[in-house]
């Protein structure tokens, strides 16, 4: 039995609990409380004025027991860490100071760790989950000082720190608002833009090895102590993954098929040695350059490098296709920043030979992930405008292009010329045709919606939903996209895709649908109707593919130098939910030279018990592993399979593309990898 102070109003150092989750002992004291508020506030220490002291047995009440453990942990950790963010219901977050941000004296860097408690009633003991939630930064000047010295607008403040606790600025109690000289803001992009500061050179937080390093250090410093073990007893070791839940794919190599059915595990070597898996139907391809006036010097250097014998040989050795630089078609754009005015009249005026294949090379002033939103929007709208003339576009970012990276730029250009001209650089070496893979995505709005002119507000773009079909070699067979499909259209499209595939492959055994993240409600309802329609015809597996969030377990190998599980390992973390690891650890002695990543796959089927067959699960995960190799560019592959990368790209960019380009057959062929 424990003593609990119960309040019917919020007080300092109390925990808010929902009234309906409380034990009868508390409910009897406040029988009419829900009429005023759905919450009760509790405290576990001492006696307090205005509180009702009640004795309860927390063993039968998980909410109270979880809060009690959080309360004891907070009493222990609060004096030891720099700051804490209190949330007794979902787990407190503790901040450990890492140091000053290099090159910026205004920022201090902190590592964040969240502790969550679950109650294991079978063994009558708590289970602790430690989550590394990433880095954050604290501004070293108080809110009062920033307002006075820098005329900071407080509306850009979100989180702040006061008296070693993290809270929301708009939720500060009145007594704290009198002491803004003691309140320090937590960095956010809006605040950074207002102050002209930003944290630089931050390692990639998604790396499992980095997460493990921080977790292990936090655990050994604060949790693997005798004092903490009196709160939550533990062995001092991380939990091993049960052997019954860890598996490894049978085919873990990166073998791909290139020209004349030759196989290779290296994309560059395969293209150089054997050529593309399928040559474009055209006999040659003409390229021209679109660039901004301020990039004239860089454009001239780029053209000179590409047109010289060495550059021509480098491209032709990969494409096996003559490339003609038609410099008479070059377009020079104005220097308006950000660019918003499309050269529509200039594009319409170009006399393209209908018997030739053209690819425009756009030298963009920004990068897709760091550029101005209007610049990103401009490049895709420019690509859409060119597609109406049957011309594909390949973008080269001038920020990253220089003489040191010219080689990689022209290799990526060669791969783009193959795919945009109707060829196939490489494909998976699987020969079975008994599966149809469908990739789909739905975007609620386009983040790169076109703006009219500088200063005009951007309007929300209509939703886009796209569906792609692939064969087992990873090659796209067809696609379609709609602004917002009616209830019957998605189901009809999927049924038509099955019928079309069966005409060539009558022994179709299974349909697998890949999607990224979550699907909008009404789209999911249409999928549900489709699953019911084909339930007695053939099995369908739905595979939700995403990057694991911070709440997913960090799984590491104790024997590998970089703590990476073997490449191709997959672990069942929940029923029909798996973590798939893709990295360079082909054995425990291999040092990974490319960034590792992992995927979370949540599977379900239209047939009960179908996924209980481990062979079926293994085949679906093997397929996802292979499709991650089918993003056509050099070096590190995308961290998602091509079956979700392409549908998501097209759904997001649909509002920026001219519908005419998608209706014309030649425009659809040139669309690839916009």
C-alpha cells in the first residue's frame, strides 16, 4: 500500500491523470468530479494543503504504478542531469549537456533521453525502456535579453528552460513570466532564422551506431548504479533478442543484372563492363543545357567538360549510346531569386525534331533538401513544362558541382540518360513472374506547391494518389495518378492491373502492395474493399514500409566493431512487424563503408493465417531488400525501396506537373526520376 495525495485542481509537483483510469478508492472521494474536469492530480510525497490523502495498492492499478516509478526516477535523476522535461504519463525526458556548438558561442548542445515504464503483470515487475530522442540546442541568452538586444519576436519561441525544467513558452505560469531574465529559449528553425544562427556539423542522428553509443553511455552513467537498481532492479545488461525472433535473408548479396544478362554486385563496374540491362530504343540522344545567368561560368565549364573527348567517352562507355550536345538549344534564365517565372514561351519556340530523343540538363541553384521552397517548386514545374514537349529533364545542383565531383556528376548523368530515354540501367536477377508488386502513395498536399510571384501566398495543392505496378525484377510496368480518386477508381485500377498481368503470366500466385507510412482513411477503405473482392481469388499482402521511429528498439550486434547486425537480418518486434537491416556488414569482420539503415515493415493480408507462414514473410522481405537496390543512381541507394519512392514522388509532385504531360505517352515515358 502507498499513500497518494489527491487534488481536484492542478498544483505544483502534481501528476495529471484521467479520472476514468483511477482506482475506486479515489473515485469515491470525488464522485462528481467529471462534471467539472476529466482529470485528477496526484502527488506521492509528504502532505499538502488542499489534498486528500488516500492509501491504495498500486499493484492492481498500472496508471498509478507507472506514475510512482516515474516519480521515484525523477527524484533520483533530476539533481544529476542538466535539464528535464516532465511527463509522468508518457515518460520524462532528461537532457545531458554535450558542449558548445562549434563556431557558435550562442548555442549549447544537449543529448535527450526519454525513460518509459511498462508494467509486466505476469512477472509483477516494471520494464524500463530507454529512448535516445536526438540532439537539441539551448540559446545561452535569456528571453528578456534577446527581446531587448535583438528585438526578438517572442512568437518564434516554442520550448524554453526555467529552473532546470523544459516547458512550452505559451504555457509558462504567471510567476515565471515575471522572471524572463531566467528563462532561456530552446532552439527551433524559426528562432534560428530570426537570430541568424544554426547548429552545424551535427552527426546523423538516425545512425543506429550513434544511438547505441549514446544509449550505452547514458545507461552506464546514470542507470547502471546501485541507487537506481533499488528503484528498478535489473541485471546491468541489455536484453538479448530471442533466437526465435531473429532471422536472416537467404540472399544477402547485391547482385544485379546488366547488359546481355551479365551479373555484377557493383553498379558502376557493371555498367562499365557490360552496359545497361536494356538499351534505349533510340539510336542517339541529344542534350542541351538550361542555366541561370549568374551560373554562366560554371555552365561553360560543365559544357566544356562534357563535350571534351574524355567526358564524351566517360558518358558513352556507360550508356552505350551516342550523346550529342546540341548547344544551339541552350536556354539562359534570369537571375531572379528565387526563380518563379517559367520560360514557357522559349520552350514552346524550340523546334524539336519529333524523330529525336532530347534530355534537358538543368543547372539548379539549390539542392532538393536545402534549397528555397520556390526554387524546388520551380525545377519540378520546369520539368513538367518540358514534358509537354516530350523532353525529359535531368537536374544538376550547382552547389555540389565542382571539378572534384565532376566524375560522379557525369556518371549520374549517364544513368539518367539511359532511364529517361527508355532504357533500363539494371534490374534484379529474379526470374519468377508469379508475383505482382504494387506501389502506392497518397499525398494530402504538395509541400512544393507553385507560387505565383515572390510575395504571393502559396495555395494548398490538391491531393495526389499514385499507383505503380512492378514485376519481380523491380521494373515498372505501368503507373497512374489522380488528384483524389473516387471510391471505385482505385479498386478498379488494381483489379485491371491483375487482369493485365495475368494475360502474360497466368500463374499469378500473389499480389504484394507496398506503401510508405500511413494511408489516408478513405484510400484505406478502398483498399479494404479491394482486399475483400479478391480474397477468394488470390492472397494479397499489404506491406507498410517506413523508417523506425525513436520508440522502436535499438538492435545492435555485440560482436561487430560498428555494432551492426549482419546485413539482411530481420527481427520480429511485434506480431507481423519486422525491422530489416541493410548495411555493409556481410560478416562480423566487414567494416561498413556506406551509411547503414533499417526499415520497419508492418504486414497484413486478406487471408487469415497467411502470414503465419515464415516462408511467405521471408519472400516479402527479400523482395523489399532487392527493391532498395533499384533506385537508379550511383553510390548509396535510397533508404526506401523503389516501389514506394516513385509513387510518393509522383503523388507529391502531381500538382506541379502539367496534366497534358501525363496524358501523352511520350511524356509518361520521359517522366522517370523527374
